[in-house]
C-alpha cells in the first residue's frame, strides 16, 4: 500500500512538473522580444538548426542575454503557433526552469592574408 501511495505521489509530481513547464513556456514565449527591425544596427544574426531539422535565421540585439536565445529555441513552437496566446499567463510560482537541450555551435572563421 505504501508503494502504491509513493507511485501515485511520483505520478502527481510528474504531472505538476509538466503543467508548470507548459505554463512557463507560454509565459516566457510572451516575453521574448520581437526581432530587431531592418536598418537597426548592433544586431547579431544567428542561424539555428531546430530539433525538427528546420533551419531558422533570427536576429537579436547585440546586447541580448544568451538566455534570450535559449528561451527562443525552447519556445519556438509556441511562437510559431497560428493562434497567439490570448490570455495573460503568469510565471509558475516556485518553478525553476532548466533548459534540457544541448548547445552545439560551429564557428567558421575566414582568414584573410
């Protein structure tokens, strides 16, 4: 009986975690800054290969935190949804989000002589 109770508690904890993650992603997606307008200087252009294999090119302000890029990747599917989030979503209380993807990068340097 104790094992069943513990299993039920674990299942409830997993469901809460999934709900908090979903709420966090919606909240964070609503706070990602728009891409800088054309003509704005001091931007960084980044090419990303998404888990789906899709290639996305996006500009960010040059002073943007790396967390903004991580959040963009984490919330990309929400940002691309046909129906925007209409209700105000609050950050889940007591929830600490941890990015669970790996960041690989390639740097191509052109040497001139």
